[in-house]
C-alpha cells in the first residue's frame, strides 16, 4: 500500500458550509473504506491549508477518491506521495 498526504483547502462553497466539514469527512471516510483506502489521520488546521489527511491505499483508488471529493466542490487538494523510513531506505539501496 502506498501512503499519501493531502493538503486540503476549502473552496468558497466549502467555507460557507464549514460547519458541515466533519460530516463531509465522515462521507470521505466511508467512500475510502469502500475503495479499500485506509484513512490514517486527519487534522483540521489553520494557515495555508485547512485540512491535512493521510491515507494508505492503491494509487489508482486514492486518485479516484480524491477526484470524486474534488468534484463535489467543497475542497481543493494537493496530494503528496509519502514514503516511510524503511520504504525510503529500500529505494535508496536500489539506486545504481
């Protein structure tokens, strides 16, 4: 399973309905589970992004989930592929 960190920002629509954000996240978690994606953590934040969420899953399933969420119009996200220490050490060991 691959790990992804998404930096999420509310759109104008999303911030107008910010009180619904926890319920929208419940929907996100349910959709993730249906796709076999595990939500590892979520934090609502202040600053340049509004939510930071970490998920584990197959790349195509995570991508499909994030595209679906983006299509709802409440958030925009920037997603980063993350590597744990052991995984990164294996990558470095494979370098020619």
